[in-house]
C-alpha cells in the first residue's frame, strides 16, 4: 500500500492579481509552497492573464471570471495534484456570471474555492449574498449526502462570532457581521461542517482581513472572514492536521489562510 502524503492547501483573497504580482506574489507563493493554492478576487478577464500567472511555478491553473463586469470578482486555483474534475458552472446564471466558484474533485475529497458576495452595497446585494449562501449550502449538502468529503474555502465576507473581529458591537448592524449572515455560519456548523481554525484554536484572536483605512492592519483592527470549513469526517479521521493564518504575509488587504491534510 502506498504511504500517506501531506498536502498544504492555501487560500488568499489577493484583491487584484495584477496588483499583487507587482508586490512579489511569485516569491511569496514560492516561500509558502502550497500543494494547492486558491485565490479570490483576481479581478481578471481571460485575455488579461499573463503567462507568469497561468504557469506560476509550474502549477496547473484553473480560472473563473466575471462575465458581467470587468475588473471584478474572479477566482483561480493552482494545483500540483491533478484534479479528476473541475467545475466552474453551476447552472445558476445569476451566480455563474460573477465568477465566484471553482470546484475541484480529487480522489479523496472535493475542494471548493469561493468568493462569497459582499452585502454592504445595498439591500439587493445583501439578498444576493444570502441567496448565494443558500444555493451553495444546498448544493454542497447534496454532495455530502452522497458520502463525499468536502473542503470549503475562500472569502466568506462574514465574521462568525465576536472573537472574529476587533470591534463587534459597532459592526453589529453592518453587513459582514449581521445576525442574519452569522446565522448562515451557525447553520453550516449545525450541518456538520467544521471551522478548522476554530477547531484547533478555540480561543485565539487572529484576523485575515483589515481595512486599508485608519491604519487598521498596523493596529490589528481586523476581521476573520477567510475560512476553511470541512466535513466532520475529515476531522474525525484525523485527516486535517493543522490550520493556520499567515498574517505576516502582505500584498493584499487579506492574508493567506490554510490547512495541512494527510491522505
């Protein structure tokens, strides 16, 4: 029987791939050395990708784009292990058109890279965000019901609990920390998904996003809105070995988050 292998999986909202490429992105990824890298908010159209982006450190890359709005949304995945299947269309035009999901099927798990919507712009966008959550969780649960092990990562655009942001009370009426949004993450936990960082570090205060205003990052006035949720079987079987937040990595208003698994 072949031995088990460790995989490091990292997720990072880069807030514009072209911008972060100018800030040493390739070197940062070389130092982080993930086996699978998931990016959100690439803000790219297909024709804007450079060879350096496509062929980054010889990973195989996969992309989803916003077809409605240029310089907006978009996700990418870089993988050393070859996925069995990659999916970027989920037959819901209102969600597919914003380029927010990549599904990668591997032998032992299904991995989702998702840039969940931001609900701050208007009531309509908040509804869109909540509808997106509902659609995705319904879809994911059909896979879980078939016995699939799931890893769900990306920018969720919601801080779950008071420990997950610096100033919970003043932000309690702001999208990103509304009770109705936090209830979705409660629902995920009730459905059997585990927040990996909280599993390993129940009391640790660590953030993954900081506003560019008010010296927020310097003062560590941040939010933890980037997650790795996994189905409980991956925890129970000891497959998830580690969870981490690399908040000493700069280049974006988010920092990378990750897990290490052994399969």
